[in-house]
C-alpha cells in the first residue's frame, strides 16, 4: 500500500470513529468543517484560532477531541506529524485553562463560579460565551438559546444529564429562563430554551459563539 493510499485509509477510519459518536460528529460538522479548510501551510494557524474558540464553546475534553479530529480526518492534507499537532493543541488548551478563571472573569463571576465542581465550571464557561455573542439580534447579551441536546453534545454527556446541569445552574442563580423551549413533535420543530446569563461580565468581552435556533429542546 502506498503512503498516499495509507493516509486516505487513516482519514476514512478517523471519520468513521467520529461518526460513532453522534454528538461529537455534529459538533465537528458545525464548529470545524464549516469554519476551517484544511491546508498544510495553515494548519498551525488554524489550531491557534480553533483552540481558543473550542475552549469556550465546549468542555476541555471535547475541545481536545475536535481539534485532534481536524488533523485525523484531514491527514491527507498535512505533511507534519500527528504528535506535533496534538502537542500544539494540548499546550494551547493548558494555557487557556490556566488563565481563564483569573484573566477572563470579573471578580463577581469568580466568587460565584470558583466553588463549583470542574464539570459545572465548564458548563458555565459554555453558557457565558454564548451569552456574550452579539451576532443574534433577536437575543442580545446576556440572553442566548441552547437546547439540552446541543449542550449535552458540548459536554459529551447524555441529554437528560445536560438538562439536569442547566436546571442546576438555573436554581443556583447563574442562569435564568427567558423562554422555555418545546420538544419536537410530529410535524413540528422543537424550539430551544432561551436563557439569560446572570453573573456580571466585563462589558468589553468579545463574542465567541452562537447556536442554531432550530435545534430541538
């Protein structure tokens, strides 16, 4: 088997492994495929743009998986080593994890968030980034829409657990519900819940992400 054919096979194998995790595959299509075009010359630059975005959009394990999948699925485009790609991804993730709490949050946010378990801190980070997006004119900051399923995908958990986390954050005063979502019914699309992020954020924080409004609750 030639080296090029071997690379094609590795790419196909990586894609099938990704599809075996439907939630991760949905995120890959939305957050990676639609944003980053594989190019050997731009791989490192793409990673530098990709990791900060993924860090705020997903849990850290999901961010790492998606960034590595970008290399694996597109390995036919890249001449560098997979190990070097993974090292760059991990270094950037470590950097953002180390400075997020101190550098990104207001003091009021830190006092609210730092007592939560790590998984809940990651959930708050996702909701916070969504609440800062200014591109959706219908739901300006600090409001955002998010379905339990998409949130579960971003946390790499199941839908009921995602709903439980969001309900807990609502009960703890981190989130409030602006409009309760509806489930998908036969012949009718579901509507995602609209939340407001209640912790006081810095006014200059840039937007990071947005969700699709047609994702079922």
